[in-house]
C-alpha cells in the first residue's frame, strides 16, 4: 500500500477516535494559571485513561513535561512504576502541591480544583460510557502509541505545541511515545467556536484573528500563523509544523530501527 494512502488511513482512524471521545480536548474551557513548577506526566499515549487526563490538560491550557512509558520501555517506565506502585498509568507528579497521583479521575479532579478552583465539568468526569467509548477509540489506532521502539536519547527535551483531540497532533505524540522521547507539551486549545476546523478551513472566513490576550494570539505573533502540531528540537535547532514532516524527522534523527 502506498505511504500516502497509509497516512490518510491513520489520519482517518485518529479522527474517528476524537469523534468517539466527543472531541473533548479541543476547546479551552478555563485558562488556568500555569504552576511555578511544571507538571510531570508519565504517560502512555495509546491508553484511554491517559488520554482523558491529557484532554483535561488541554481544557485548562496547562503545560506538562511528558515522560512516555510505552510497554517494554526502559527509559522512564521503571521510575514511573516505582512511584506508582500498583496504580499504573497515568501518573501525575505535581511538585507544587506535593501530590503524586495515579487514578485518572483523581488526577482530573486535582487539575480542575487546584488550577481552576472549580469542579470538573460533566464532560470531563469519566463515566462508564465515556470509558467504553475511549477503549473503542484506542482499538481504532491498532496499538499505536503503546509499544516501545529502540531510539537514541536526546540531551534536552523536545517541545511540542498541540491540543489533545487534533488528529494530526496525535500521530506525532504516538511516535514520541514509541521512541520514548520526553517532551514538554504546550497545550493550545481552541479559544472560540469560530476557530473550529483545520487551520486552513476555519469556520470564520477571512484572516485569522485569535482571541485577544490568549495563547493563540501570542503564537500568531511569534510564528505568523497558528497551525498544530508544531515541534521544536533544541538539540538540533529544528522547528517544523506538518505532522508528516515531524514524524519523518523523528524517525531520521532518533529511531534506531525502521518502523515495521
């Protein structure tokens, strides 16, 4: 099968996953204050419970240092397992409050109560139906973002600008997880309904005008456009927008073996 067709199939299944999740992790619900010490998330991209925590991070606009813990991983998973005990993943370490949390709903409640001073909205309180739909969504990805692959370890963390439900951003995060590449996740949720849709097909016609004072306005001034995902690698000086280019870059610079 040609690579272009395989890529479109991956984008389609990623979009279906976001649809099953009702596109949570798209909109900024509350612009939370960034903590003095960045949150640390030990994460498994393809895990439904981890995804629900990342959705909450997008809803609050909170950044986090992400330490991927794929199955078979040796870089961060042993430390996470030592910290979590039988709790498993996701694992959140909040040095600002001294909390180390493992249960998804507990983490989500902590994020909203601590950084938004409110209870989680109903859409962000995982229930049985949401959990089942999340599991079905993960099945669509056929194991992507779950298994470790041999990779070189960069000296400095990569920087990724993303929002959780973005089908293209998910492809990049899956690859970062498989290669055990730690990264700082900068969450840039959409700030108004007129921003819905891909960067080139937003609902509001004409030049893009982000909400004044928001993170997207800052990024527009910095980049000249707002398109996600966007990756910066401080180890090489590389910076790029397109998910296909980012994935090719990660494979070229960090993967030790070709993807099967």
